C-alpha cells in the first residue's frame, strides 16, 4: 500500500507501509537497480526491520504506444518497523535505517528522530540514520510506538525533507501464561443428568498477541474430575461424562481445568483453575415409613386438641422434593382423632378430635398415608411416591374429677336478707366406677369478703346481709373434689343476683344554688327541682314533693308538686333586699312510692342577686361592684390594651438602656488631657520655662482623690504614699512628673487595672534614639556660615555663640596652620 504525500522542490515524498517482508525486499531490489538511486538498508529477520528510506531521481520511460512517461522521483518510502519484545542481548537492537537521496555522504545531512520513546528508548545516529532500541520492550505494556523522522542541514538545521511519521511495532513472543481471571468457579448440575449435559464454561485469557503466531491460542483439558466430567478443548465448556450420577451417593466434585497456549503443543505455557461442581436434588426417591405399625395410647382425661403421638416418613430427597404430606385414609377412629403436619419437623401429629371414654371404647385403629406433593415426570416410572402405615391407639383409664350437672348456675337473693338465708344448690357426681362421694368448697379468691358459704350437700347460704346498691351481683366459683381420690377437682361458675328492696330515701338530683333577682315578680317560678333514688324502681319509680312542716306557713316561697317526679318553686312576695337577707334556706320533703315508702328532707339554697332591667343577674355578692355609668365593656378593653402597650414600651426602653456600654470610670467633666491647647508664641528655646505650664498635664479631676468606678466598690481607700507627691505646678522636670504618676497608678487600688491607657510623649534621659536637634551639628563638619545669627536678635544669641564662635575659632586655627 502506498500513498503520495506531496512534492518538494520537484521531488515527491512517498510513505509506504509494507507488511510482508517479501514485498519490502522486492521494492528494495527494484529501487536499488535504478541509476543514481540510494540503496535500501534492510534486516531480514522475519518481519523485523523492513523500514527503508530511499531517494529516486526522475527518469523517462516510453510506453507501449511510444508515449514518453514521466515518473516523479520518490522521497521517503516507509514500511513498518518491528522489534522483538523482551530482547536481552548485550548490544542495542537495530530497528532500521533512515536515508535520504539528498544525502551525498559528506556529513552535511543530520537525521532527527522525535515522538514516543525518542531519545530514551529509540536513538538515531544523526549521520548514518541507523535507529537502535536501547531498552527491553514489552508488548503487553505498549504494542507500538509512533515516531517522526526528518532530515535537516547540519549547519543550519533547516529541514531538507518534510517530517514523516512511521510506526515501530513490538513483535510478540510467548512470555505470558494463560490466566483464569474469575476462578475458582462454582457450578451446579441436576443429579441423574444425561451424558453431555453442559455444566458451565470457563474462559482463560492470554496477554500475548492473538494475531501473531500461537502465543495466545489456548486449548483446554481436564486434569482432575474424570471420569465424571469432560471439557471441550476449544470452548472450555464442562460437560457430564457419566450417566445417573446420584446426589444421595455423592454430592460434590472437585474438578481441575488446564488452559495451555501454543495450541497445546510442547513448550506452551499453561494455567489451571478449580471448579467445584455440586449435584442438585431431583425427586427420584419416594417417602418411606420406618415402621408399618405404630402403637400409641391416650388417657381418657385428655381433652380435645391434645396431642396423642407423632410419626414421620423418611425421604432421601431435600427441599421441596423431600416434602411429605400426610392424611388419614381409613380406621374406626377417624371421628375421634385428627391429623396435622408440623411445619418445622415435617412430622404427622395425631391429636384428639373428641374426648375418649375408657368405659365406652378402649382402642382405636387409624391408617395414615404419606406422599410427595412435587413429582418429577421424568421419574414417575420409579414410583409410586407414597407409603402407608397403621396406628393402633389404646385408651387408658384415669381417675376423673367429679362432673357438675350444669355448666354454670345463677341464683337470686334479696338484699338485707339475714345470715344463713339459702341462695341455691349445686350438684356434682363421680363418673368413675367407684362413684365416690364429693366434697364442695368456695375458693376464697372468688369470694374475698366471704359473703357466702356452702354445705356438704352443695347448698349455698349467706354469711351476712347483702346490699344491692353496693354490689348488685356476686360471681363466685364452687369446686367439687372426689373424697378418697387423687384430689382432682372441678370448678363451676355461680352467679348470684341481689334483688332490690326499697331501703334508700330519695334526694335532690343536683345540689346547685338557686339565684333570684331582688326585684322578682310575685308568683314567678324560680326553680324546678327533681329527685333520684338509689333503689331500682325502673319506670315504676315516682316522687312527691312538699314543704317541710316547720316552713309550711312561710311568707316567701311555696312548692307545687307537678306529679311527674318534679316540683316548682314559686315566689310569694314582690321583692327582696340583699342588704336585709341575701340567702334563704327552704327545706323540702321528698317521698317515693316504694314499699315501704321512704322519705327525706332536702334543703334548697336560694340566693338573692342584683339584676338589671332585663332580669339579667349582675352580681350575687354581699357588696356588689357597680360599673361606672356610661362605661361599656369595649371601652374597658381599649383602656386595658393601652395600659399593656405602655408597659411594653417602658420595659423595652429599660432593656435598651441596660444594654448600652457605660465606661467603668465616672468623670465629672471631660479629662483635660483630651483638650488641645494652642499657643501663639514661638517659645524661647530650652531655657524658656515660662512658655508652657507643666501643671496642665495633671488631671484636675484626679488631683484631690481617686476616680470613682462603676464596676467595683473599693472597701478601703489608701492615702497617697509619702514621697509620691506631685511636683509643683511650675516644675519643669517632666521625668519626675511621669514617674510620680506611674507610681500613683501602681499604688491606687481603684485605678483601672486593664482598660485605661496612659500615654506620655517623653522619651526620658539617655534615649537610644538620640536627639534630632541641630544643636549637636557643631561636632560635624559643615560649610554653612552661621554668622548671620548675630543679626537675628537676642533670642538667637545663644545659637550664634554656639555656632558662630565655634566656626570662628576653627577658622583661626586653619589660618594659623596656613601661616
């Protein structure tokens, strides 16, 4: 395959990839026979080093019809380069040679190589164009490298040919064994499978080149697991090799599979893996009872639902294939017994369906069938998949407790009946052949207060009078025990109802006060009263009302019986006065219609209240609160709302004031140190002590005492220590003044310990910073003339003396030296 890339200065550049070595050799021979053509360098090692660089000159050729054909000169002609991987020789491997037809052999051409691995893995001789591999290559890491070659002028590095890419392929060798990436493997196959049944497929991988040689051609074989299984050499599919493999005989097989490259021939590499094959169960075994006849027994005192016995059929299969269903198919005890299956143990459970009696029938026979519910059609011929067994059940005699004639008893007795009143009789008998006598008793936990007792013949009597209103029903138990037996007892429920007797007087249904207005009208009904009675009279109950005899002739109120168990209270005068009497007590006699009739006197409380014009009660207190005239409820609510809002505003204002930060030290006036004092005079120098009063640095607020603080309250106040007095107002010793103030601050317990910063601008004597004054410039050499200071007046006379005199003396000395 060839491709025309382009033309440069009349020359064509052609890159060709020749895969077959023979084609490459033929091209080399054909190109080498032409006049003036460069020869082709080639290393004949299989497909290795077929890359060439050849330059062809233009040549005319005559066609068949006499036409002159012009053939373009070819430049770079390429084939793929090949290098064997894992080469361990002592010398670098020659990959190929580059040569340009513009190369005259005089060393003016330089070959340049770039791309993947250029300079590290692949190096080129810039004179000859030979390419060598300096490192061992591994095809599994990188199968090919793309490089770019170019011929340039050695002195100017100008390209003589366009750059062109070529590929160096790493030729594979068999250096990787096959591997099973997903091993070990686990497989399952049904038991009794036919020969050749597919179990699973295993696949190995080989990192070698599958397109070159047999390095990656794998063949599978079985090393362990014969004669039960086989493997297909080409696909790796494992199949069964023996028929009728029985899971009940052997369930698991360990198989070893080998994969070998080089087509399985000698010298190939191999890898193995393990395959654990498990035979799964099929229903190929019928159930079987271990015994044909089972013997069981049941006591006659057992109740219905109790278990009699169990049996189980064995099945060699597992899971659903080993399930067995049981059922009763025959026998004279099918009406007395029932069968169920235990879901956990898979056993047949025989239970009582009805209670048996030894005296009636002493033995029963049952026939049980066990069968598989899930059948496999392939193995039906191996059946039947069921089995039968016979069960013989014998009834055992038992000392049975006495039996009451009735399942329960209900009796009635009147309340307030005297002690010893008969309530009712219970009866029990012994059903055994001996027919022993029976003893009765009332368990105390059913009659805690011991209201009743029972005699030997079962008669229940009262121990005290009963009250229906306290407890209308008494539910007790009576137990019967066979005398001389095994102390087995039988209990029966006895319900005793207490019949009602009219022994409770009626009373008011409610005890609420009656409120009455002062200006009540004559004859008005102020209340309707009713009554209740604790006795049980039902719809026959009726009450009558009347005033008690002692108030029958009162002038205030009267009672009218409505003949429907209610009564109305009437007012007998026009008005009442709260100031005279605010509460009236009216005794009322209530009678019922029982036998004998019961009556009681109940007092009705009537309170006089203040009412408005519409008879709406305003107040029932002795001193009523009278609302101001013209002030409505809405106005009161508005006033209260305003008061609440004002209180909220006050509370909010106080809270905000408390949140403000206040200074710890209280100053009566502004500290004088915060003032800016301006002087208009320039001052008279360091000797002028009248220009500024040092006393202004003192704090007049703290001159006569200490500054008060809000955060602490000092218990003691210390006087100023001796020797720590302040300097006189006219003192100019700033150093002493500052030391004095510092000592006072250190000794003052009320001084701020942490939140007060005192700053002084005095550096002190002997400061390391030195002086910035020009007074010391006299010690330095200077060309300035200070004589003009003499003309500035008396204020600068000192400066003139310091500088002018000094300069003059210096000048005199210089003149003396000159002379």
